[in-house]
C-alpha cells in the first residue's frame, strides 16, 4: 500500500512540476470558485451556546412556547445623558423604542422609563430587546437599521449604546487583515534570513496564502449550510497560513537541497513530493484527526470549531503537494538565483556543523538536557493550578466598543450584575397553582445569597408558566455568579416550589453560557483521551514503535500545560494583559482550553513526524541509534526552528485583534508552538531518544502485520559526520545499548 502511495505522490509531483501553468490555472479556478461561492451563498458566523438538554435550554424552550416576546436572544438599548434626566426626553425615547420594535426579527421591546430600568439619578435607562435569533446572523446592515431607528433619541442629545447580543453584533470589524499581513511579512523575513533564497522564501508564502484564501472560501460556503462560531474564520486563517507555510517549507527545503546536489529540478520535485510529501500528508492527517476529536465533546458548537479548522488544514495540505511542486518546476534550476546571502542553505548539511555539534552535546549529557527541559516546562505550567474557566464578558472589550460603553453604563446605574441577568421560568404543569406561589417564589429568590434584586413574578398569557428576572450582585464572569446560578437551580427553586408540582429553571444568555462552561469542563478529559488515542494510533502506524508514539503523547501534554500556564498568568493574573489591550483580569474562556489542546496537539505532531521521519531514515540505513538521532536532528533542526518561528509569528500577529478570545487563542497557540519546537523537539525529544537507545525502535510482532504509513525510502543520507559515542561510563551508553531481545528496525 505504501509503495502505491509513494508512486502516486511521485507521479503527481512530477506532473505538477512539468505542467506548472496548468496546475496554477486550476488553483486560480479553485480560488475564484471558493470566493464566489462564499459570496453567493452568504454564509454567516454566530455563537450558539444552546444546550437543549440543560436546564437553561429547557427554560428557553418554555419561554418560546408560552411567552414568545420573552424568548429568543436578548440585547439592550442603553440610554444615558450627561446632564438632566431622561424623563425630559421621554418623547424621543418612546419614538426610538417604537421604531426598534417595528424592525424585522424583533419580538418585543420593553419600556426603558420604568422604575426598575431607570437609575436612581434618572440619567441612565435601558430597554431590553428580544430577537428571534442572534442579531449577528442578520449581518452588518441590520445594525445600520438599528442605528437609524434610534436616531430620534440621539438627535435629542441622548447617548445610545448597545449591550448583550445586540452589542456583540455591533462590534467593529477586527484587525484580521492587518494581522495576516504582519504574519506574512515576518514569515518572509524569517525565510529570507534563515535560508537566503528569494524564490525559496516566496514559494511557501504564495502557496500558503492561496491555500488559506481558498480554505476560507470553502468554510464560508459550509457556513451557509450550518452554524459556525464567530471565531471560526479567524481560526481558519491562522491555521491555514501557519500550516500552509510549514508544509510548503519542508517540501521546498528538501527540493532545494537535491537541486544543490545536482538533481534535475523536475525529478527533484517528484522525489520530494514522493518522500517528504508523505510526511506532509501524515502530519496534516494528524492535525485533522486531532481537531475533529472535538466532536467527542458531544457539543455541536465545539465540534464545528474543529470542522472549521480541519477544512483549512486540508486545503493547505492539498496546496502543498500540488501547487508547491508546480512552483518549484517553474523556478527550475534557478530557484536560488535571487539570494540574500552568498550561499543559500536548505537542509542542514556538513557545511553547517553547528546543529551537529549541538546534537553531540545532547548525546553526551542527555540527563542534564532532559532535566533542564522538563524543569522549564513544569515551571511554565505552575499557573495552571489556579486556572479559572469562565466566560469573558463585555467589560473586557476596549472602551471604543459600544458593548463596553453599555456595560459601564449599566454598572454605574444598576450595579455590575445588571450586565448578566438570570431569568427564572417555572413550568406550572397541569395542576396550575394557588395565588400565593408568585409572592412566595419572589421572596425565596430575594433571600438567596448574592441576589441584588428580583422583578415581580408574572404569569404568561396562557397561564402555563411564571417568569421573573434575577439581578446578581456580582459580574457575569465572577465565580460568585456561577455559584449563584447553581444555588438557584439546585436549592432555591426546588425548596420554593416544594410539593406544588411545578418545575423551575434558570435560563437566559448568561445561564446558558455558564452551563456550557460546566459541560465543557466535564467533557474535556474525554476529548483529551480521544485525541491522544487517535494520534497514538497514527504515529504507531507511521513509525511502528509503541515507545515513540507513547512518548510523543506524553511530551505534548507537557508543552500544552506550559501554554495553559502562560495564558493563566497573562489573562487571569494580569501579567501583561493590559499591554495586549485587555481591560483588567479575565477568566479563561470556556472553550479555549479544549480548542487549544486539539490544535496544539495536532500541530506538535507535525514537528514530531518531520523530525522522526528523518531520524528513522538514518536508523534504517545504519542501525546506529546515536547516529540516527543526531543525524535526524542536524538535518531538520534548521527547518523546524524556522517553521516554528514562522507559525508563531502568524499566530502572535492576531494579538492585534480587539476580541479577547482571539487574543487568548493567538497567545496560547503561539507560545505552545514555540515551546514545542524548541524545548520539546530540540531538547527533550533527542535527550529521551539518546537515553532509550535501541528500545526506540522495538516493534512488537503483531504490529509488523499492520500498514506502514512511512515505509523507509531510498534516499541519500544527510551529509553529517558520525556521532561521537559517549564514554562507556555515561548513563546514556548503558541505556542506549540495552535493547530488549527482539528489537527490530
């Protein structure tokens, strides 16, 4: 099977290199079709934290069924005046509210000038707007219509800001284009400085940009058929650019080394795709399997984030094995004609002995390097012990955002809890209730710890349900608010309803988000186990070594733990958060750890595959573990570190995004890749492999009958000098020479 795969890839690489204009023309058609399809189908993105089986989901369903005006998604119109009171502008406010009420998709708008919704000084008031679905799904033009509707109030000198779902829909467009440009420019500089060839730097960038744009177009078409999270396109661009540059870089450097050695450019491209192209496809498959493992959470919102990421990764890998050889064939033997250094470099070879000397140093003192690497990772991971997973509220947004201004106004006028109201819904059942239940229920709610106020309990028009609004004393992202939700749902409501036969639920946007957070926390271990198991199987089939596959999984847990620790220190502890544009300290967004784990685990497997495939090549030719580890490290270290710097720069460029969750993903992914490609891949992995010796390559008998995804290929050995064996007394020698009986290469 592997021979057929190799032959197919080699033939595909040869045809692409021989017919570059045809391949590039086909890619232009794909690019145009994806973008036109996206525009024609009009796919949109929105966050849907609904869990139908949860208490918040059941309560929301009751509202939609019996009180449609209170169902759907809620937003706020927040009115403020600097001088005087809002009652002096009653006519303008009533006109603005009436015009909003007549907009499409609006179920109901409350009166802002009631005692409950007007501050004690009369300068701040708010109206709650109920939409059929999240207003973000209606597009940017809908916000323009809301702006037009509230114009009478603004013309009267009243400031109008939007909160809740309406405020999120009104957020300005992010700085993704600027982030992408910065990432590409930094990548170009790293490629030029690290490898010295203009064409060699331009080909990976061109391939990655084309693949990323095509991937986002395909994702946009898919978004017309199903709901993807608002962060999906940003995540897709980050991954598409990052892995696209990585995959193309590994192919280009292998090709250029063969051309430097005198190979025909077309045959060099064919051989590169037939050998390194397999590593690219295995690496991409690992990433895709890892992110699709998010479906193990059982939550569609999370699973679709993985699906969005997998689409862009798949397109990037396809571009690497088809568009890259076409561009290499077009460049021909003159790929290094344009250069920024006297002698451009590709893979590390004998004329660059620095990495070889480093590898010998690791081989001579593996315990020291292993202890230093693991020690650093554990120190970085210490903050994880105090991680608080929650929801980042609008108070963390920049002051120029309307939702942040609305948040501050509501806090000033009604207390911080007004930004996260909880809605209580009581299903009376067929027995109905006596006349004392509404008052006794309100009294019980008021007496619950951390409750600031409770609205009067009202009965729906059909008499089937009771509703009330609870305002917490604490902020939406506070742990005390989460405890209040649990106290209301599990304690106050069951006691207040007693034997009446009624059932109570706490619902609303905040309740749904908090329950979403709890379910994610419960299912995170299952996702981790699923992703690790899938990656273990893939690595086992790739390298036929249970020890290497197990080691890869355990070490990646360390690198991800270190990245989690950095996130906690920056965002939760506030170490540098203000410098990133984050207002105060915030919890770690509920779905960020799960998304990060899947993506980082998949990407780190990329570097594992690229490193170990070269180590295994040398092992299969020499049977010498020390020479294999050092030779593989020397041949790939320059490319791996260069690729890591590039993908890290792409991720960190998205720190410019105004969205806090995007900043979290950008920092977490950037730090994790940097740590993985340096501490893990250049220190811990080689030190561990030196210590394990021939045990690295032990293959049990049953495994020899399974498919081999990376069968050894016949190619020249990297031009590296032999590794100096450690002294006989060194611990590494004893371990490296103690292979169990039956060790096989």
